[in-house]
C-alpha cells in the first residue's frame, strides 16, 4: 500500500463537519440539517434567517464548519487511533429550536479504513438534524488533475430531483437510462455535459431505511489504481463534482478549480421537513441521532 502513503487524497478537510441545516439537500456537515426550506414537521418551527434565499444551506450563515469544536478525547497510538470532537448548540442558534449536543469521532483502523461516527442528542425540544461529511476527495492526490476520469459506482437506483435552486421537489425518480445512472461503474466526465452545471444531487441508497450499514459508492482512479469504497447507515448520499470550486488555494499553493475533487455526503434526504414521503429528519428528546460512515482504501 505504499501507493497510498504520503499523499493527501483529501484536497481540503476544511469544513470537516459541514453539518447541515435541512432544506434542499443536506449537503455538508455544518449544523443540524442540510439545505433547508421549512414548512415545519409536526409542531417544529424553524426560523433560519435564510437571507437572500428561500432556504438555509449548511445551517445558516455560521454553520458547524465555522464554529470551534472541543476535543473530547483522543488516542494517538495503537491499532485504532481516533479523535472525538464535541459541540453544544444553543437553543435558537442559526434559527434552530432546542439545545443539542453533538459528538463526532474519526478513527483509523484495520486495512486502510477510516470510520466517521456522528451522534446528536436533542436535550429539550424536537429539532431537525441531518448531518453530512463534506470531504473533497481526489484520489489522484494534490496537483494531479481533476476527477473527471475517475470511475464511480453508486449503489442507488433513484434520485430526489430538484428545482432550479437545487431543492428537492419531493419526487423520487429512477436513474436508469439517464446521465445520473451510476449503477454500473462509469467515468464521471463521460456524461457530465448532459447535467447542467455538473452533478450535485441526492441519491436514494438501495435497500430499506433500517439504519443498517449498506454499500453506498466506489470511486476508482484508473491512473494510479487507487480505490475508495464507502458504506453508511443513511438513506441518501449527495454526489457532488466540485462544480463551484474556483480559485481555492490548497496544499503547496496549488489553486483548485471546478471538478478538482468530488464529494460523497451520506445523509438524510434534503428538504425532508417539507415532504412526508421522505424519511423524517426530526430528532426528539430521548431518541438520539446517529450516523455512521466507513471508508476503505486500496489499490487495484
């Protein structure tokens, strides 16, 4: 596995937690739910101060990727080193109801594996929570081209189509025969020109919504032979091809532009608070939220 060492395959781990704020898509891990346009679910009321837009993305103006998380515990040595971060969100923060405690653990173990575990507890009020990990991946490494020649397989036969603002409409459409069909491995760039502005949409992961671990995706860089596999217990995954990256300064002064990296953000369905046919993202006191991701890296 020397091919995998000493290389930064994540372009930026900034916004390591773009926990999202639930509206159109749960894009990152910045707050409590991703892409949010609310009518409310049940008696939950949210005031997101969505500024110029009719939705709140990544939890508002100051998302969870922009606040300071406390290191709760860590283990640097041994077969499974890990670090756990904690954050306590106040009632009304970015317009969301209730006090919520969040923890997130990153662990390296086994055969080139990385696990990410996110947990949250609503302490006094029901509130929407839909966290996502917004890591930008480029298996070619830093300053080694874009991701358009990467081959991707998504274990998801449906998407949640969006309106012009990328907010899910409530429909769940099959991907077969469309440019969104990655049920078999395809090169990202082979059909991206048929998708306005590139891929940025939530896929419904195959299988029942039983919160058991399921296959989500494979990404293969044919040039270097690097392979990344992803499993998760969430019903959706946001596939994003870095369409809006522009003049982002990275490692060694390299400047990243469109398609410099891709994101695979496991999540609840964005805008679920407005569509009862989507799995609920409302978390009630006494019923903790959990979200598990497992990445495995290899070469072939």
